[in-house]
C-alpha cells in the first residue's frame, strides 16, 4: 500500500462503508471527505464526519501505519490540532493532538476490495511499455486523451510562469531585465539554457540599450560577458571591443567551460547562438513589445526571421551558418515567448494575454521527439504544440513518476473497476 493510493481511496470513498466504525468502536458517517491538500499540513481539509453522536468539521490525516502520526511529530505540531479523523491502512497506535486529546482512528485494510488493489498494482507494474496505462488506452476516448494533454500543457505554462516570476523578483522586479534573461535562456536551448541565462544575470538591459547601435557592438557586449573569445567566430575588432566593454562596465566574465559543446552540431554551438541572440537584441529596441504586444504568430515569427538578413552578412573565420532556422524559431516561441506572455498575464491578471499564449501554442505545429512519437503510437492525436507541450509535461511529471492517480486517464481506469462490497 502506498499513501497516494490510500489518499485516492479516501477521496473517492472506495471502501466498504457497511457498519463503518473507528478502531475505538464509534460509528462513522462520512458526509464530506474533504479537499486534498497539496501543501503542508493535513492531507484533507474542510471535511465533515459524524463520529458517534457528534458531527465534526475539520481535517483528515492519512497514513499507512498509525504509528506514523508520532513518527512525523504531528502530536507536537499545532497545524494538526484541527484533525478530526486519522485514516490508516494498519492500526496499532494512537493519534493525539498537541494538547494530548485523542483523535479517532479509522482502519481501511479490511474494507478495500483486493481486486481493486491488484488492478492498481498491475497498472504500475506494466514495465514493458513506455506508459503504464497502455493496456487500457483503447477504452479511453479521444476527448479524454485531449483533456489530459490540455491540462498538462496549462500546468507546464503555470510552472514556467513561476520560474519567470522568480526571475522577476531576483531582478528587482524589472520586467525588461526579466525578459532579457528569459529570451537569453531560450537562445541557449536545453543544453546551454542556464549558461545563457547567466549572461543576463551579469549584463544589464540598460547597457544593451546603450550599445545596440550596431550588430558588432551588440555581439561584443555579449562576448564580453560570456568569455567566448574565439577568433574562429569573432573578429579581432569584436574581441577588442569586448575587452573595452569589460572595462567600461566592470563586467564579470564567465568561463568558457560553462558553455557545453559536446555532441552538439556546429549550428547549435554557443558562439552561433550568441550571434543570433545579438542580432535579435540589435533589431528589437524593446523586448517587451515582442514578448507581450506582438499579437499574430506571423508577426512574432517575422521578428526572428528578420535577424537572418543581418546574420546572412555576418562574416567569421569559421564555416558556421549563423542564420537561425525555422525549427529553432518555433522552439523559442514555444519555450520562451508563449510562457513569458502567460506569466505576465497571470501577474497582471490579464486573461487576454493568457489566452494569447494558448493561441500561440495552438497555432504552431506539433513538436516531433521521442515522447510525442510514443504518445502518438498509443492513440494520442497531436494537432499542435499545445498537445506536444502537454505530452512533455505529462510524461516528465506524471508518467515517469507513476502518478497515475493524479491523471484523469489513471483515475478513469480505476473508476471503471466495479467495486464490490466485502
């Protein structure tokens, strides 16, 4: 037995309620099981339970073994003083509040159907497949599958919104600096995201605004911070100007080893991405206009595509192609533009911006990777980047962690099991 399964059993009331009694022999009538609490404190809040002749309003705590109440020191924690019922799988210990009063205990071990537990174990033990639920997916409707991915996509946007908010707080609540770090991180892509974000931790947006008159100066400013002094990619003039900027702005210089190149194609090398980022910063006097107020997807894409006119003329001693490809532009829009707009919308209580972020994802084609291929194989019809982003979130935070009971497909599988009272 696992605690998340026991929580689900209590939440859905999937146990035999005939002659329901506490271990102390008091009759129990569950009027309202409560709301699952994902924060600190008791597992369920706002519950209503009649125990004996008294009606109780409060919280419910769930444990596998009754002794875990004391092991977790709940008896000394005032946050648990409003617990009215201790629900356990195995009894064998008392639960007391901080003031010493006893909390009634309800044991469920003999009240849950064995075949129900077996079904859950079978669901999680399906190790031969990429998804634990694959044997049951044929019975899940297309609408249910879409709902799971849409919910996961929104959860992904909300999670990234928290990251944006954290950056905003770190940068003294300046949105332009936050935008610089977020878009820089996007240009680092997955491998060098944090290294590119570090550039924006060091470099002030006001400095870029002063030095963005030419592409070369903008590149030199980024090179000055990144420490990527490489003559193959940057001319002596640019490197000289980078040294000038280091002194002018007293810049801390990163170490080259902070940027990863192993197993990257030359088109994805950090020097190439640095030049591409510089081109965007050179052409965009106001990042917030691009990230928040450029409405149509075509206009957003064009802002990135326009950098290629500059990049096509950029010369270096390497044979690298500095033009940014369509797939890279799409990735930046998906992972940087849409989440930033959603985050700003949440912060400003602007539902229009949040809706626009979703519309951007719905207007972009599905991403192709091993995760989307797996979901497609098992009957998920992916029509846009919204669904493919949902796939990534669902797989990473639900499927790989066996959180089937936090997924509506998993709960649908469990609900469709006919529960026979024992």
